[in-house]
C-alpha cells in the first residue's frame, strides 16, 4: 500500500533521471503512466481501520490524473470495499502537477517553451542537459539553438568568435555558452568533427594562441628588430615606449618610418581584447587599418577599449586618393555601423557599404602618404608632450 507522498517523491526522482525525463517528454508512447498504489492487507483493515480510512480519504482528494478504484473483498468486512489500486497520469503536464514542486514546474514550463521553438534533432540533448539548460533563460537557449543551426565548418573565415556577425553576440557570448554549443554542434556534425575544439571547427582565430608582431620604430627600445608576443601576454605586459602604433595587418611593416619612442604592434586584426589593458591608458595610441567596413569595425572596437586613440589613414580623403586600387569586400560587416565610430566615420562606413568596390587595403596606400601621416601624428604627439 503506497502513500500519496511516497509516489510524489518517486515522480520527483523520475524527473531527475535524464533517461526517464527524455522518454516521457519526447515519446508519446510513454503515456499513460500507471503507478501501482497497492491494497491494504486484511490484517491492516481489521487492526488499523483509522489509518486505512485516512489513506482512502487522501486518495479521494486527489484531483490530478485518475485514481483507479477497485472493489476488494476482506473477511473483516461484510461487503467489498473500494480501494485505490493505481494512479494513472495521462501526460507530462499531469506528471509535474502530481509532483507539486513549484521550482520543477517552472523548469518544465521553460523546457516546454524551448522544445516548441527549436529543431527536434536537439530535443534529446536539451532534455537530458538539465543543468546546462536550466542555467540560462529559455530565450538564450532558443537563440543558441538557432546559432547552432547557422554555424558551419570554417564559417568564421579566420575571425575571432566574438567578431562573428551574430544577433546578440558580445565579448563573452561564446565563453558563456561554449559547452552547450559544442554539444549542439555535435548533434549536427558528430563529435569527431569537434575533436580539435570550437575554434578549429569554425575556422576561427584562437586569441589565446594569436601571435602579434611587435616592431620597435627606434633603436634601443627592444633588444630585437622584431619579435612576436601572444596577444594574451601583451594584455598584461607593458611595452617600453610612450607611443604605440596599432596596425591591422603585418604586410605593411616595411612602410613604417623611424619614430622615436614608438613601438608598432601589427597583425591584431579582430583580436583586440588585449587593448583593454590598463597600461595602454598611459600611452599615446594610434590605429591604422584597412579602409573597409571590417577595418572600421576594428577601429570601433579598439576605440571602445581606449577612447583616446587616434585613427590614421581611415578617412574619405585617403580612400578617394587611392580609389583605383579598391576592390570588392567579399563579406561586408553588418549594415548598421558599430558603436565606437564618430558620425563622420559612420557616414564613411555607409558609403563603403554602398560601393561595388568598397575595400582599400593598407598596402595600396602610397608609401609617401603613409610616412607623412605617421610623421605628422608623431610630431603632434611630441609637441603635446613638450607643452605639457
């Protein structure tokens, strides 16, 4: 003879079992669920009548599912007595209602919302990954499943993950959701495809292993003419120069003129997380990138980290001067200019988007103009320093 509370506890344990949870939520054949209550013994009927009466009253009061009653003969009774034999639950709604746990009911509603809005191929995983799913909102999980649908091998094309043009993507997006995203992608492509990690699968830049080219533009600043430093290390290691020139690509290092007390950092591309380094706030900064939507996007990201930086050679006049060398931008950045651009830069961003050939790479800007611009920036920096 099972008490109502004992069966409720069993149902709650069943919810915690990933295999049972998946079977009951995803397999219609799992219903109805019949829970045996059992019959009291003849001895119990004759010796513990009040307890039996309380047992019957408890089951008569149940309003969830269906309590199946059956007449049972006992020697101590003149007539057969109706006894609750089983508790029949018809679906998952009744399962959770029978448990009567507010937190689990909320979890179930969230999961039901997710299942209604996502591809069925993910459902088995989502139902089993209880901790991963309950740790985020239903909206986040739905968006993550949509992202898993959109991602394909190599789609990052060498960009860091945080730079992918995805709705809601921010600097911490992939960090927050990496584990569940990997599992979702494994459903689509198989675990073997992801054995080397998310960045390798998507063809994304792994910032932890990204090496930057560091070039001193004056003698005596570093013991090497060039050296490579990991971006993660540069975030915590100050360079011994007052002036720092950040250059998007490495290909133009040979055009950089000698500049006193200046070090150039080349090849960061979209890997700009290191620019939030505290030591850069005490440096004179300049940024030079390609003249296209992605170059302006990188400028915006750099400026958001260090608002005092000076952009160089990233204006309409420079583009017009070398426009004959402009090419088609294969995959422009999003149509809305990013935060971090001035109004003039936003206008240039929109202009480049509207051009058939809206990409001017750094190496096609005349060397003489590069040297003149960098010397002018450096001279202005030096003059400001003298007048402080």
